[in-house]
C-alpha cells in the first residue's frame, strides 16, 4: 500500500512521498520509507528555482522594518522545519533583490547555512554577493569584507570563475588588480578580454595612465576591442596627460576595430588638438563629425570654439557661434566667456554687439548679468556701462546681479556720481535696494574721500532704508578715519553701539587706526583696553595698527612692549608687524634691537619682503630717508601688473570643500570660467562645495549637483575624485601639469591669453631665439629687459635698440655667444644711463655699468697701502670655466704731497671700489703693464 502524504500547513514547504512498510498489532505505530523530495529540474539536471518561495522571502526582507527577525519568524511557521530546503541558485536570486542594501545582503548570505539544513554556497552565490558589495566600493569597510569572503571561498574549497575575477577588479579598483590576477592564476583561470577591459577602466578611474596603457597594449595584442565608453575614457585620460601620439594611435585602433566614434570622442580629440594649438586638425575633426551625421551638442560646440579662441581666430569663432545659433543650440555662460575673453585679448571688444545680436533669441537677463560682471572685472567700464544700458532698455525687469556688477564697475572706475544715480533708479526695474548695494557705493566714496556724498548717502539709508549693517558702520568708520574726520568716526562708532548691530573686532580696529593715525594715540590705547574688557581678543591687525601708532609717536618702548605682549598671548606676528617694528627701531637708531627682531622673524619662518630689505639697507648704511614712502621695485610692480593673469590661472583642488564657494571660486576641471549656469533660479549663491559632498559615503550628492548645475557641469563635477580621508582644500596653478607656478608656465599661459609682441611673427624662430637667450650667462634682469624691449614695452628705446636690429636681419645665430652678451649689456647700459640722465640727473660710467652685468672673466683682486704712501695691487684673472688667464701685481705711488695719513684714509675706499669695477680693471692693467 502506498500513502502519499503532503504537508498542508504552508504551501511553501517541500513535498515528500513515504511508503509504509509495517504496522503494530494495535495500529498505534508504523514504519515508513521516505523518498527524496520531488524538486523540478532542468534538462541538465539542475533544480529549477521556486519562484513563489523566492518572492515571499524577498518581499519579507525588503518590506519589513526588521527584515531578519521577520524572516526567522516566517521560517518558524513552516512545520516541520527540517522539510524546508533552499538551493544556491534560489539564494542568488534573493540576493539579487537585495542589491540596494549590501549590509542586509551580507547578513542574509551568512544566515543561509544555519537556517537551511544541508545548504552550501557555491561560486554563483558568492559572485552575486561580491557584485552587490562592489556597487559600494567607496566604503573601505566593504573592501575588507570582500577579502574575507574570498578567504572563506578558499577555506571551503570553492573555486572562483572568470566572473569572480572581473567583479573583484571592479570592486577593489586599481590597488587590487595585482591581487585579482594572482587569484586567477591560483584558480587556474586565463584572463579574458573582458577581464582586461575591467583592469583598463580601473586604472583609468585612478588616473594611472601608464598602467592603463600597458593593459591596452595587451588587449591590442590579443586582438580584442573595447566599447566606445572605454575608448573615450582612455582617450580623455591620454589627452589630459598630454600623450598626444598615444591618443592618435588609440583613435586609429578604434576606427580599425569598427567602433564608431561618438560626439564625446570627437569632443575629446577637438579639445586635445586645440590644446596642441592645431586649429586646422580641430576643424577637420569637427567636419568629420558633421559628415557622419552626428549632431554636435553644447559641449562639442564649446570645445570647438575654445580651440579656435586659443589660436586667436576671431572670425572663425564668431562664424561657428552663428552656426550654433542657427541649429538652435543654446549657448551657455561658458560659451560667452570664451568669446568675450578672445575679443578682449585681441582688442576687438567692439564685436561683442555682433555676438549679442546673433544670439538675441537665446540671450537672457542672466547672460546679460554675466557679461556685465565679466566686463567689469576685466576693467572695461565704458563697455560694461553700454551693455548694461542695452539690457536696461531691452528688459522690463532688471536683474539684481547685473545691477550689483554695474555698481562695482562704476565704483572701481571712480564714477561715483553715476553709481549714485544708478542706485536711485534701480527700483524702476523692480529690483529691491539692499544694504550690499549701498555698501559698495559707500566704500568707493570713502576710498575717494568724498565725505559730503558719503554723509548724504548714509542719511538716505537711515531715513528711507535699507537699514545699515555692521559692514556699513565699519566702512563709515574707516572712511572718516582716512579723511581725518576723527569726531565723525567716533560718532558713527557710538551710533553702532546703540544700534541692533554691535561692534566687532573690525569696528574696533578701524576706530583704533583712525585715532592713532590722526594723533590720538592715548585714546586709541584706551579703546584697545576697552576692546579687551568687552571680551574681544585683539588680532594681528589690531596689534600691528597700535604698534605703528606708537612708532609714529616716537613711543618705541611702548611699541616693543606691545609686541612682546602680542607674542605672549599667542597672537603670531606677520611680516607686516615685523616691518612696522623694524622701521620703529631703525628710525630711533636701535640697531641691536632691530637685529634681534630680524632674527626672530627668520626663526618664525617668515619670508622677508622688499620693505624688510629696504629697512635693513637703511639700517646698514645709516642713511634713513625722512620719507616713509617705499617705492616698490620693478619686480614687484611687474608682479602686481600681472595679478589678473595669476588669478585666472589659480584653481581650487577639492579636499573637504569647506573653503570653496561653489559659485564664486574656480574649482571645476577644465580651462574655463569660474562660474557656471544653474537650473534653479532661486539657488543659494553662498553655497560651499562641502555641501555638495556626502562625507559618510565619500561621494558627490549627485541629485543635488544635477539640480543646481547643467548636465555638462554636473558631469564634470561628478568626475572629480574625492579623498576618503578629510583633507584641506588646496589652490594650484592649473596651466602647469604639476600644479606649481613657474615663470615659464606663466609666460606661455599669458602668451595664449594675450596678444604677443607685434614684431615677433614667426613662432618657431621666436621660440629658438628665446631658448638661446635663456642659455646665456646673463642676469635674469637683463633677460627681462630684452623681453620688454622686444615686446615693444620700453617706449622709443625699442626702435633704437631692437627694431633696427631686426630690420637689418641680424639674427642671434649670426653672432657669437660673447658678442651677444656684450651687445645686450650695452643695450641695457644705454637704457639705464638714459633713465638716470632724465630722472636722476646723473650720468653713470658706461664701462662700469656694462662690466657689472657681463662676467666673461672672474678677477680676484687685493690691495695694500704702505707707510710711504705707495699702494700695492694684485690680481688673478680666470676664465668663466676656471682657467687662469692672467696673474699680475705692481706697486706704485698713489698719494703725493700733503698729509699722507689723512689722504690715505680718504683714498682707501676709493681704491677698493675701483678694484670692483671696470675702471679698476683698466687701472690695474695699466699699472701692471707700466
């Protein structure tokens, strides 16, 4: 007799079949033979997954607030429990449904062997869990878990397959590739083409270009091909690393493998050729993209326009811009920024109207505001004002950012009357006046000492609003102090104390500076003490200001004591503080104290500046100048004039993002503008980059980034790597690959952004000329003089010294090295003597000036004056390579008649100075040859 018994408690239990073999006499007991459960299998004999069971367990784990407890409770309801089984394929499918929760997947994975009798994980279930963990590769904890899982596989005798290796490469990244290949070798696996592709992408994500190239050459050798995404990643990495030849090779391989380039491929190559200053190749690539029916997107157009702009092709840039408009591709702020920079650099700013007219169907108030602000920063006040007037007439509603930019431009240009007039009319365009706008104009009025207008504008604020803030009061105190209006400054400070805004440390600093520099040093000191009593800790500005006030009042002891108090309280002096106190000591003749203070400066690790050395020079020579004005050196004036270029080349490297303003600082990768468009009009402009980063997961907040920025900028931000450890933000010089500024990189960056010298047309010839010039053994000052002259920056002397030289076709290669050195030295000497004659009414000796710059030989000299009035001279002349050229000595009577002792005292400095000049050399040669 056969008895079929099915468990009816739950439909998810496994059904068993039993055969009764015997029974007891009373029928109370029986014995049965149980057969294996009937589980459906596929054609290969593998059990088919039970979809109902998988769905139920997955539903419990994904919907329950306590998934594991609910899962265990579900298992308890299945009676008898030992009848429930689970296969590894079913486990793998359940893990797939938990892929968004790696921690829950890991817990379920570990619970299966204990909850299901006879269960054993296989390679497929391990692969499923490893893949889930790989999706969270930025979490260091999961990297350790992955290594533990691989160790468990080894302990249980489970051998991975090719998919296991590929998943591990994606999970561990570039740092774990060698370990993954060792595992493949241990498991007896041969890496396939997909394995190499995973390794290539891992190296590219880590910016390890050399390693990525090695892997690519292996792929190339075995005849495999990549997909277009992998090719684009490799091309982009090679282009950024300036490996142009390799990039061309990869592009050729891509075409031979019948992998069609897409718009991103062409964009990468156009950017690279533009960087190489090969605009013809950029245009050829752009035409090829069009011929293949690929419609350029905004990024492609911007890249092509940028490549043309780098090569100063104004007409072609504007023509491409017009085609972009014809195809209804809306330009963004970056597009206008590139074209505007090009027009300014080439002196064709008048064509900006043409650009605006071409894009009038797309131009908005935001674009107008951007152009106004950019032009204002570049110092083109008249163009800024004209563009703002066009916007004013074109739009019924004004734009606050544009109004603020226009106010800043007018104030920077000193046009305060126009700025106040604009301030009165802003409300006509529906823009509300705020305190910031008034502060901009007040600051300009104070800087120009226009006190009457300053009073009127402040009275208007207090009467009609908006209410002054702490910045308003601080500006007023500083402005009145600058104009010598001490009583008015004190009155404003008292009004500040009575208002809702309370004084801060800046307010006290401004008041102390006002009182001290206008002769009220005692009251300034009282305010200093009052500031401390109210709980404010004086900063380095406070101490430096008060020390300078004491120094001007000849209270050097008070200044020195205040400096000691400053150090004792932990406020570190800066170079300005040291310069102020050094000047006090020098003016009062305290040489010893000045030397000790300079030693402290060096011990603190500060770098002396030109003011420091100027004070030390006066201290050493004992020639204190009555004027405290220090004229900056030519080098400092040159650096200051180039500060705009330096600011363009500086960029932030993202660390924790706490110091970077997302909308004002340059931090987006690429060679573009600092600001980028937003998709949200009401975005907070003060947002920091740190607010865009999820520090717990060490990744960008992609949804927030996409909400704030355009897709192009969002992609650029998402590509920025983030440090797993909290690091500080750093500023670097982006035109140089190592991020460090050098004179060479600054020169070439400036050459790419601004017009070159008109006389230097042949770039290859000019480059050769400069290379040979820089190899000459001449001082840097002389090289700089030659560059200024050849760039037509030295008035009429340029024609006299260099233009005629070029006109006669006398090249550097036709002159010997020593001839060129002497020629350049004579040119500088003529220019130096000309300036001395005009500005100082002094005519130095030409030989002395020339020999001071050219050291073709080195002469060691010595001299002695004997008691009989004779002088002994000796010299050793050596070639620049150290070879002895001449040795000589002689004794002659230098002093005749009179008081020999007195004349010897007067003549000795003269003799010694002569020996160090060209005149001394000639005198020495005459004495020796006599």
